[in-house]
C-alpha cells in the first residue's frame, strides 16, 4: 500500500513536471514565431522598397542608354567632320559621352546589387514563412498535449485506483497524442509543405521570366505564385480550425460558424449562404463543439468531393433541440455504396451518436447532397 502511495506521488510529480515543461516549450515556440513574424514584416517592407528602387533604376538606365546612343552618334559625327568643330567642342562632346557611359555603368551596377539583395530577402522570407508555419503548427499540437495534461490529469489520481490503472491510462493518452501528431504531420506534409515547396520553385522562375521575357510575363507568373500562397494559407488555417477554433470559446457557435463559412467561401470561390432560424444563444461547450465539427465536416466534404457552385447552411435553434441542414448543388453520390476509408461520414455518425442525435444523408449522382442533423439539447 505504501509502495502504491509513493507511486501515485511520483506520477503526480512527473505530471506536474510535464505540464511545466510543455508550458515553457509552448512559450518558447510562440516567441520564436513572434520573432520570425517581426523579422518577416521588416524584411517585407525592405523588399517592397527595393522593388521600387529597382523599377526606378531600370527606368533611369533605359533613359541613360538612350542618351548614350545619341551622344555616341554625336561623337561619331564630330569625329568624322572634326575640321568643322573646335577642339573645345570636340572635347565637350567626348567628355559628355564618357560621363553618360559612367553614369549608365553605375546605374546598372546599383541595379545588379539591388537585385542580388532582393533575391537574398526573398529566400530569407521563404525560410521565415516556413518557420512561422511550423511554429504555429507545433504550438497547436502542444496546446492539445497541454490540454490533456492540465484538464484530464487533474482528476486522474481520484479516478484511478491503482498505479497500474494510471499507467494504462497514460499509455492510452500517449497513443492518442501520437495518432494526432501523425495525422497533423500527414496533413502538413501533403498540404502546406508541398504548396510552399512549389511556391519556392515558382518564385525562382519569376526572376528568370523577368530577365528573359520581360515584366509582363513575370507579373503573370507572380499571379500563379500568389494563387499558390493563398492555397497554402487556406490549408494552414484549415488545419488550425481542425485543431479547435479559438473563437468558439470566446464568441460562441454562430459567430464562429459565420467566420468559418466566410473564409471557406473566399478561398474556394464557392457561394456559401448561412441562415439562422430562431434566437441566437450560447450552448453548453460539448454541444457547440459537436455542432461546429458536424457542419465543418459536411461543408468540407462538399468542397472536396462534390464540386458545387453553391452550398446552403441552415441552422435552427429551438429550446429543446437544434436542426441543421447542409445542402449543395454538386455532383452527388450514392449513399448506399460504401467507399473505402470514408472516415468523414463515419466520424460524423460517431459524433452525432455521442450527443444522441440523428443524421440523415440524401444524395444521388448528379442531384447534389442534403445533410440533415437533429441534436437534442439537455441542460
């Protein structure tokens, strides 16, 4: 019995040490992200200024080249008919040509140096952006771990009867954490990481395009790079939302839904409407999380698989229950045909069952999809 008590105290001490370590790690990662973001903004401003200077030097160089050509023509004319000009006039024409050539050479050299600095900054910005994204992803994952440690472990000692049960419980949590890390790793690798790698390749192509085919072609290529950046940003935000949107705790379900749907509409170029029926009110945390995740999963399924032009979301709040309808005009599917690894629908059904709700999916090929959910609200 004494051994069991000492084991409990040792485990509690380890838990406290873990909480402190994880908290300090999260703070350090947050500071790394903030420092990187500050440097990113500073370099971005410098890059903007350098681009303006490069444009000015290009225009100045073009003007000087024209003046040099005219001055050389003048010098050639004077050289051929030197008898008609005085020595002073010939000297002035020669000095003017030489001066213009020097100015042109200096301008082109400044332009070259600024281009090199611009390239260095762009490389640094890409590295900083990668650091910021990784810091945000790590902070999100650490928040999950910290939530387990600070919330769930507060009641572990009272809930478990022996050191053996504590050990088994800890192993289950570690397994869940590792599974979440693997999922996030796959999503980041297949999504933002691939996109950012593509952005790096395409951004290098922009400079070569500018040098070889001119500014119009380069601007066209920049538009493609911008699309890739927007897609990567959307994937990062989606992953953060998948972890847990912070606005859900602060603002409540309806404002968070509106923000999420507006963001999804903007980045996917799909019209998404939201209709609230009934009086808006806050619900118990477990219901707000469940309802948000269900709507999020249904909308994401439509965006990823249905290829719709319009998605309609209706949310009805009644005193004793809530009703949800998500409708799209996409390509639809046969609900009776089970697809391998259809984890989205499986997860929705499991989440609905956890809150004693009902889920119905009405769809057929070419006819769109209607998802209806009913959740009873108990106080």
